[in-house]
């Protein structure tokens, strides 16, 4: 009964197929060919996460622009668990992310459908909205990787790299926001060939967060 209850909590982001996407993700429209398009496979992937110390909620439903920029189809949520500190973070549907706050030097160490993807998106969101200090965002990323059972070696290495090199992404995001860039979609694209650079030029395409 506990497992069933926990499973329902993880699935609260809505009905539908649960997938884990990374840098090589495909648009949502092509889910039939993805490794987690099989509900049984998705179940096997999710069950080991049910006893994670923190709380991650919402299936990871994502779409992609042509230029390797992604957006959430449904909101996701992270909450601190026992021994963890930080705010509860709700990343809204429509948030646009390229996961650029993860230093490129570490991309080769991570599988394209790695479990780091969920906390990386939460981290990218915190780096964009900047409602909390950068060190808080980085700590949430570290806790999120623990919750998703990323190996301690990889988790510690990524966290150290983000702490050392994440300042440039933080500063760049602040400049982009000041220049008027918005990263919350008002509507989702239905053309798989359109790039994020083209889409964001459309009037009324996006909202401020």
C-alpha cells in the first residue's frame, strides 16, 4: 500500500506516458519510439525512486525545438526531504531549458537519458528566475541528484563543477532577462522544424516568469 501511494504521488503531474529525456531527447510527438514508451518499462524505471529521501513529483514530459532546446509539457516539482534544505520548487509547464547551466565538460559523462535530467531542469529554472541565491540553486541540484539516485561520484563531481563554473551562466541569465528574453511558453509549437530562436521572435509567444 505504501508503494502504491508513493507511486500515485510521483504520478501527480498528470496522466499519460512517463519518460526520462536528456540532451538527445526527441519531441513528445515521437514517444512511440522512445525507451520509456512501454508503460512496463516506465514502471521499472520509476519504482527504484519511490524510497528517495526527497520528493520529486510530476512525470517528465518534454518537447523539443529543432536547435536542442527543450520545454516542459507538464509542471514538475521538487521538495526537500529529511536532512535536506531548500525551497519547494515548482517548474511550470512551458518552461524553456537548454540545460546549459551544466558545464559542457561533464556532458560526456552523462547518459542521454540520465536520471540527472529532472534535477538539472529544476536547477536551470532556479538559475533563470533567480529568486534564491546561486548557492541555494546548486544545493537543490545536488539534493535532486541524490533523490534520483545518481551515483555519488558523478553527483559530487557535477556539483563541484557547477559551484566552480556556474557563475557565468547565472550572470548571463540575468543579462538575458534584463534584455527582455522570456522563457515560459504561452503556447506549444506544432512544427518540429522550428527553432527556439525563431519561435521566441513571435509576438506573444512567451511570458515572463
